[in-house]
C-alpha cells in the first residue's frame, strides 16, 4: 500500500506527513508531531484498505424514485413484507458498551427508563449505554473527551465537526482502534451489512492511510436548506433575493411578536454564490485558491445579512442569546424562515402537524442573486463516523463491530424497522402504509443507534408525511444539479492549526459587521488579519495540493 | 499539660493525636477533596510551558511527559494577542464596576432584613431573594431576554403603546449595566447570608444600651451594626479581589454574540474560544496561570492593606 500525501508545505509539515505516507508496518513511532502546516491525504490511493462491496439482503424491493448521487434513492410506499437480515444475536452478552451520540432538542430518557433502548439492547445481546449530548455543542464536548483521552467504546463523530477538532488525525491514531484488519478486503464479509455501504463513504473513513471508522453515508449532500412555514406564508416561496427581502419585510410584525428570520447567513451566502468547498474555498481563474471572505459574493452576502439585522427582520431572541431555540420559534410561528439541515424537515412535520393543524414546512428552492443558475454547497462526505476505542482486544472489537453491523441493516429489514421505529404497540403503531411513531416513540427515539452505525441510505416513506419523499427528492434532485464542483474532490485535508485558530477571531469580526457593530468597509481589515492568521498558510496548502495532483 | 514560666510547651504528638483525633477525622474528607481537586490538578500547569499535544504516548500522563518544553513561548504568544488585552480590560472593568455597584448591595439588604421584626415576613423575603441563586445562567439570561429582550414582555407592551422599545439586551455600550443587573438579580439575596449571620452575633444589649443613651436608628447602624460587620466585609472584599479576574463564564458565553466580542469577551471566554475550542491547551494554561498569579498578588496586597488598617484579613502571622 502506498499513500500519496500530496502537499508538503514546510519541513515541519513534512515531518507530520511521514505518519500519513508511511506504509502500514512502519506507522508506529512516526507522526508523533502534529502537523502545524497541515496535511493532505489522497483518497484514491486508499484502494488497498477498503472493504469489498457486498450486496443488499435478498428480498428488499427496488426504490420508487431513482436519484442523482449523492442524493439517495427514495421509496414512496412502505414494503409490504420486511426481511430478516441477521439471524445470529450479535452480542456475546459481554459487559455493557458505552457510546456517545448527538441529539437535537430534548434529550431522550436514558437507561432502563427508555423502553426503546431496552428493546434494542435485548435484541443485541450486549446492551449499549448511551451518553446523548446536545448536537449544537457536540464539537466542544468532543474536544474535551478527546483531549482527556477518555472516549467511550463507540464514539460518533459527525462529519461536519471533524474540521473543528484540533490535531484530529493525531487523536484518531492515539485513541481509536485501527479497523483495517477487521474490515479491509474480504474481511468485511463477517459484517455483511457494513459491506453494503458505498465505497466512497469508506474512503472518507480513512485517516493516516488506515481504515479507522465505520462511515454513516449521507442521503443528501446539502449542509443547509432554507425552510419556511408554507402554511403561514401567504403566497409562493421567494424566488429571488429581492423577493426574499420583500417577503421578510412584509411578514415581520413586531407588535404581533412575529419576525421573518432566524440567522440565515449560510443560505444568504449560497444565494450569492459565495464558495463553499472545504468550508469556503474555490479556485480563481489563475489557478490559485481563494477563500470566501475575499470574494465579492461574500461581501454582498454580508451586506444583505447586515440589512436584515439592521431592519429588525431577525427574531430578537436569536439576536440576543446563544441559547435561543430557533426551531421552537419556527414551530410556534414566531419566525417564518429558518436555515437548517435536511434532517429537520420530516420529524418536525410529523410531530408538529399533530400540534398545529395545517402545519407545513417546505424548502425555498435555490436561486442565484442576479439570475442564472444557482449554487448548492455540499459534498458526499458521510453524515457521521463511528470510532471504536483502542485497546479493547480483538474479541471485543469484533463484538462491537457485530453490534454496529446489526444497527446498519438497511431499509426493508426487520432490524432496520426496530432500530428506526421501536416496538410495535409501544413506539409505533402499524398502519396500512407503514409504521406511525407514537408520542412515546418521538420521546424515546433520538437516532441513538443510527449514530453508532451506517446504513445504505434511502429516503424512506412515513405514513404521517406522505408528501415528504416526493417533495424532498424533488428539491434535492433539482438542487444537486447545481452542486458546487469541489476542486479538491477526493483529497482529505488536515488544515494548518494556525488557520483553524484564526477562524474564530475572523468569525467574531464578521459577526460584528453583520450585527451592525462595525461598518462593512471593515471587511478589508478582517481579510488582511485573516490572511496573516493562517489564511495564506491554508491557501498555500490547498494550492500545492492542486499543483501536485495536476488539477 | 504543664506550664513552665510564660512559655507554653506543646504536648507530645501522641497525646495531641489522642486528644484531637475526632477533629482530624472531620477535616480529612475536606483535605482529601482539596488534594484531589486542587493540588493535583495544579501540577497540570506545566503545560503552560509546553507545546502540549494530548495525543502523545499511550496515556494522558505520557502526553504530559513527552510534550516538548518551549519555555515562555506560550506567554509571549498570549501577550502578543490583542484580543487578550481586550479581554483583560473587560474583565477588570466589570470587576471594578461590580465592586462598587454590586458588592455593597447584599450588605444593605442584610441590614434591611435584620431590621425587619416580623420573623415570618423576614423568612418569606429571604426565601424569595435566595431563589434566583439556584437558577443556572441559561435560565437567568433567558428570563432577561423574555422580559427585556426585543420580543420580550417590556418591548411588546411598549409596542402596543406605540413606543419603539429600547435595545436592552443587544447594546454593547450598556452591557456592563446589563450583566451587573443580572448578577444583582441572581445573587444579591444569596450574598446576604454571611452578613446576616454576622449581624446575629452582635450582642442586642449594645443596641439597647445605645438606644437608652439616645442613639437614633442611623447612629446605631453606624456605631454598632457596621463595626460588627467590618471583619466580614473586609474578609469578603479580599477574597473578591483574589477573584478579580473571574467574573463568570456562562453569562458572557451566552450573550457574546448579542453584543460582540469587544464588550463581552472576558478572560474565561477568551481562554475558551482561543484555547479550548482550538485545542491549544498550552496557550490556555498560560492564560490561566497568568490569571492565578494576578489573583495571588491581589490577595497578598489586600491582606497586607487589611493588616495596616488593623483588621485580621484572611490570615495573619501569629
């Protein structure tokens, strides 16, 4: 196995890269030094460590909607019969497995107070004990447990948090089991559900040239979607930035306690076509990389967002405190527009339509400022990764992987159904169109097992929200055509430490500009400071990666 | 025990142990906690002088041993960061402001409560004013947002009356007033406890004698109650000075975006954003050590000052 490391920006960085470019047997002792200049990992070169591709269990029906990747295929009808994918109990009845996963909204009951966990743990044979953490501050929790080297047996690391974690590839090497011997090549046949995951997802689960985690493949590539309350907005969704502004102005009625927006800056940037690859980079026409802060598109977006704040179109609670619950504001109709991940849509629709008759959330179709084709940020990186704690011993790792394998059973199997909807009569009732989650189900099921596994992604139907699958796939497949081309596709970066640290003060200052505490003209000074604080270092790394890979 | 002349000879260790063992046993859990949670973690300050990488070696201890020493580089980097000086300035101004506008309030409230004769009324008031102390900062800030924020009770009432509401929660210029108001609401009642205890130790005969001699309410306050409180006031003042660079964390973290870094960044949030979230533990430890050193110097100075004024202070050489 040979891994091409791409860029070497300095001698110190090169020392850091040794750990990545070394062949498997030489890994020990190398790369003990963090790479302050950053590092590049070329994912194509990892073919040797990836698992063989396996087929889905027999008897799973063909999808009804075929999508453009990375958008997953969809089912509009629930399969009439479910298949059993796994015949053997995965757990050996060993001691309980500890796990940490994120959840958004109220934390589910834990331990014996949660019937759902009890039911699945009984199936698994070895119980999993979850520590469920607030998804909004998950990176901070991760930073703390990684730095303290105190990780659970199974740890969920969401894909979007990876870039925020300092010295993450060092952490991976020091704290987590190398899964290559367990899953690489034909070895994955012991875990047939894991074998069904797409190869692209596995490539992203490699660090330092080794297979280090089980990926949870994404069903859509978009980090953000602009949602609106279709039932409350009289008239169609805005189709241009001027319409968005005019609509916001029209629906804001402070005396009634209604404001138009959450903080929607990411979507505003997207509408202005500011770059988003690798968290905000693109290639200039002369071939050098440029960051979004430096682009005229970003400046216009900042100007627009500052206008929304200045004219009081953003809900004051959102403006005043980090603790504001913008989801709650959207549900209660106190705001009409909110940016969020696609994952917000279906659960909110299913739950809130029981609370508010006629409740409907829908995405605002993408548009571009000044017309032309819009831009969608996104990538096909996995939703999350499941890491296994290092040093548990071969048998225990195999037991843990069997648990993960069980939780990774795809749509159409009984295992998936139990994991997703709990027990019939308790967490869901079975109607003619498939399982309907009960209130208990909403309370107890918070993706606990989903976040310690991976499954072949599909967009699944739910009887409560029959319009969701066609609506979501229509939006996603229309948007995926405008997915931003990533000039660094297939390359995985550990960005320079100085660059990561420098983003905090820059974000602070841009926040000041958006909130009107500094004039827009200060953006030039912010950019200058950002460049000195690691921005140019990151540019060098990305530029070198382009040159080295002949792009 | 034997006495020879004026000097008192100490009893032998065994005799003292036999005499004092119940006291020693009672002190033991506290001493253990102090050791485990204060003295042992203090050793971790070593990382302030290291390029600390928590992932070296096979354990946290090995990481500590294997991380290279870089002398004072972390401190140099810290002092070269303009944001650090902004945070220090904010912290000091908040401390100074609250020393004047918060510190005396519990004393005043305690004196007021002490003068309430009805036991029931006093207990009721005490219970109510203690209550907010037990709320977390998230709740306190949310409460203020719901009351005084742009969509809060006050703003909505003003809008109904056709008046455009003032910016209370998002104005960086008045942020100092806002955080102090929050602290007052949360902690003024709790702060009275020590003072009430001190007031209860004042001999009531003193008041009666003074009243009999014709001293009015103010003279009794000035000549009896306040002097009785003085040692406690001085003690708490010194301890507060030692904590001068800690003004709270969550309160500022929650409201940082609302008013911006310039107004709301204090040393603790600076460390959080510039060291903890970026994983730069050496840098963060340097900031923490700086804070502790300043606190120590302030405590020593204040204690010295207290001695000059004839007070006992936090401790004194016997």
